C-alpha cells in the first residue's frame, strides 16, 4: 500500500506540474520583465542631473532598468503626457505633480531628487522701472501655469502683501517668458534654472528666489517657498514591477553619488543635453541641493504646497497629501534615507 500511495502521489505531482507549465503559473516561474518606460524630466538641472547621469553613465543598464529620459520644457508638459498615458514617470517639481495627483491620477511620489527652492525665482530686465516688490502693481508678469512658477508668483504676492489682482499674469513657457521680457511685453518673469542664469547673462536681475530676496534695501534670506524636486510614477507600473522600481532607485542613488564625486563631468553631461554653458551647470552641482531621499522635510514641503494651492483654489480642499506618498520603495532599497513615517 505504501508503494501504491507513493506512486499515486508521483503521478499527481507530475500532473500538477504539467498543468502549471501549460498555464504559466508555476511557483518558480520567472517574474514578467518590466517594459521600457520614459522618465519625463523638466529642464531644471537640479532635478534632471541625476536622471541624465544615470542614463549617460550606464547606471540604468547596470541595474537592468529599461528607462529612457525625455526632457520637457516644464512640469505642466510632463503631467499632460502622464495623464495621456505616454509617460510613466516624472522627474518634476512638487506643484505640477500635486495638481496632477489632486485630479485623481494614480501617480505616487517615490523619492526626492533635489531641493529647488533656491533655483526658482523672479527676474526683471536691465533698466527695469521695477525697483521694489510693490512696483509690480499695474505690470504684466510671465508665469507658467500649473507649475512652481505659478506657485512662486502667488507666494511672492502674499509675502509682500500685494493684491494678486493688482497685476496681470500671462501664461508662457520659460523660454517664451524670456523672449517676452526682452521684447517688453512682460515686465517680470517667474522661471527656474537654467533660465535664471540666462537672465543674468543678458544683464537682467534676479530680484527674488524661494529662499532669498535681492530687492534693494530688503536683501536677505526669506522662507518664501519650499520646492522639492521629486520622482513620481504611475501606480499601475509601481505595483506590477516593484523590483524594477527598487533598481531604478538604486541607479539614481549611484548617479547622485557619482555626480558629487565627478562634478565637472556631471556638469558637462547636463550642459550638453540642456545646451547651456558648462560653468552654469557646475555651479548647480556645487550648490549641493541635489540629494536623494524620502525625508519628513519632503512631506512637509509637499503639504505646504498643497495647502497653498487649496487656498488659491487651484486644487480641491479635500485633497490629502498622504494619499499619494509611496515611501515603501525607498524603504526597501535605502531604509536609512526614509525619515518620514506615516501614522
């Protein structure tokens, strides 16, 4: 009887393995290979240097991450592509990503790439009649709606007690803002690096950033806005290919470390892709605002942005920041870099 039972068990096991192989559902079947995806990145170098270095120096290949980096003029363009389904990931500022998430998109925040508060600013042309913040009243300001540029302008008005309806805004991309300023159709622009650098090269003046005032007689540090550069991804991809996400984070971590150790080379990579002077990109790298984590300060900055956007009527008042945070991927890959803890 024992021999018979053993034989029957062997036959049954063989039948189960055959069925399993036919259906592709055996316990030892290899995981489905993740398909190629696009990381849409804004032109802001603090944000895009890690992804550009990861692509250029082979860190994506090292970790078998099928990523392609595509540069976009602004975060607003990236969120449109994500919403349309042509882009799965975004290296982007917090405001456009928050607006996208508030509209019910399945995007999640998976990492901080940089702090770009200092690299978002307001600028005026050479010989401008704007000498103090209140001089903007009655003027026209260039702004890229749905991005940190819009956040910057509204926060500036609130900080200096300037009614937002006392000046006109016109929605333009950053390059178009620069052209409009040169032509005189706008008197102030709200842009980010590398456009702030181009403004100074043309003889213009940066009068305000998120962290500092350069207004004559009112110079000094300010806490105008906190603007993180973040990596977001579609939930449908994150949940289906978690190991690829862990490897993506490992690749970006290596790229961030490499950029710190090879500053001249990292600057050259960004300068070539962005078509800007290498010296300007080297200044960005040396500023030390490119860092990789999921810290509590990131969540505080995103929460602050969301509250401001609610007050301005840009996103729904019932939007909850905690609903689109996904620190678990960073926790798996780099637990010491996660200081945020959900309740």
